[in-house]
C-alpha cells in the first residue's frame, strides 16, 4: 500500500448486505458465487478463446481519486517504475517536488490516473476480468462495498486499518468476519503511524485474528519515497524490517500473516524471518512496479533461490492507476529465472494455500 490509503481507515462501519458475503476456506456463500461464476463461464464461452489461468491478487485498493494525500485534484501521476528516485532540493517543498515527479527524467514510465471514482472502478474491474483475477480489496468501506456489488466474483473485501480513534474494535472485526463481510484483516498500515507490530495497543487484534482464523496482511516495507516528509512524520525506514514481527509471531503461532511489500529493501531480515517462522508469507505489492525492474527481479530472485518461492504471494497494490495491475503481472511473467510452475505458484497457488481455498473454489476459479 502506498501512503495515500491513510484516510481509508476513517469510519469503518461496513454495511450489512443481503447477498455476496465472502468467507474463505469453503464457507457456503462464497462457494455459491464462485461456483456459479465458473459454471457460467464454462457454459457461455464455447468456441471463444480460453481465459488466462486465474490470478489471486492479495493487495488491491478501492480508493477515491480526490483523496487529499494524492496531492490536489485528479488526475494524478505515478512512476511505474522510477528509474531514479527523487533528490530533494531543500530550497523548495518536498511534497511539491514529489507531486511533479511524473515529468522528471527519473520517471521511467508515467501513468496518469482516471479523474473519477467510477472510471477507476470500471477500468480496474475490466482488467481483473480480462486477466482473470480475484482480488483482496481494501479501502473506504462504502467504496469496497460498491466494488463488490459491481463484481462479486472478483472482489474479496478487506479493510484499511489504522490504530486511531476511528479504528474498529477487535470484537467488531471478529463479527464482520463471522458474518462473511470481511475476508482478510488487511491492509494493516500502522507502520505509517510509527507503530510497531509488537505495540501493546495492537496485541488484541492479533489475538483476535489468531483465534478467528482471520488472515492478516500487514504493511512492512516501502511507502512512497520520502514518506516522513509527505505527512507521515512517524514513519521510519527501520520499520521496513520484518524482524519487528518476531515476538507477535511467537505469541501467536497459529496466526496466518503475510508481509506486504515483502519487507523491501531489508532482504536479509526478510529471509531470516521466513527461515525462522515457516508460517509467514510475503507479498510483492508496490515493489513490483515502482522499483526498477532489475531491482525487483534481484529481490524476487533472492527470495526464490533461497528456497521460499512457495511463500511468495502476488499483489498489485493498485490504488487509482488500473494499468499498474498489468505491469505487476508482467513483472512476474517476465522473470526469466522463474519456471512456469514457480510463476503459477506466485500468481495463484501459494495464495490459494494461504487463504485455505476449498477444492470447489479452486475449480471454479479455473473454470472447471
């Protein structure tokens, strides 16, 4: 997740719905939707080109285009990738210089956002459909619900979570999950507040997630370059390290947790945590398109060659730039050091195992 999702935690009251509730691991409501989708696809596309193999994206957002931290009214620009990261001339404002990064020579490929929430949703859902992606989606509850209603077979509801006065209680999150209104407790973005995963204020949430069997996606890794100067005064580089998760992991050994952004750039720390804690997964997130491709592939290659390719998940970290989904998918497909089996593991199989999808759900995603 990029820094811009901070306001998504405001007002976490998810509205009850009459249909399309999502619960992972073979619970009836989601199976019904997924199997109906798969059967309809099988029956309706005779003679058409086959769909691509399914992808599970465990990190996608439904965000408003006018969110203040994007920097003024839309459209907004993101570099995908940066070829050179900003060098702040302190005679001027860093936020202003960063907002202009799309026209900087260090921006390898500038992507301009749509100008309306409707266009972001429509374009994102079209790409999910084209690439056969099912996505864990977080953001303001009303937007997540709107997206889910528009495409219930593509959207699995998550939650953008910060520890502030508007944070829902552990009991509330437990209830949402039990009612099938929350598939993943994530993105947990307390890193932007300077809060460590071992903070006592966060402990009740981890205990709840372990007891409820609720998967947790937590931001441990990169935000926007220069995050402490973009409104996140408590953000610190040292908090990129997954070593901060060790004590919570030992206290909650049944906790199902994945590290968003794979702890970049703290590669050795990430490898150490994966080695010592075999229940932990990592997800590639924004580093799949914001980093120079060679750097992303170097990082991914080390994770895989160190023996952890079975615990790497795909995530696009799409915010308001739908085209970043394609770039993120291509970042995996273009990794020549990966076998086809390893690519499928990252794009689907590892997440299906982590989320504990049923055989029926997996068959439906594959159109069987």
